[in-house]
């Protein structure tokens, strides 16, 4: 039972990490798109 709980927590942490990475990638992509559209702001 303890091993199962540890495994579940580890899986949840990996899922959270993937969600966080995807969110940061989306933010970076939107910022790059904005800079590409308005190069004069650089």
C-alpha cells in the first residue's frame, strides 16, 4: 500500500511537470509570435 502511494505521487508529479512545461512552451510561443508580428518593438 505504501509503495502504491509513492508510485501514485511520483506519477502525479510527472504529470504536473509535463503540464507546467507545456504551459511555459505555449507562453514562449505566444511571446515569439508577438515579437515576430511587431519587430519594431525589439
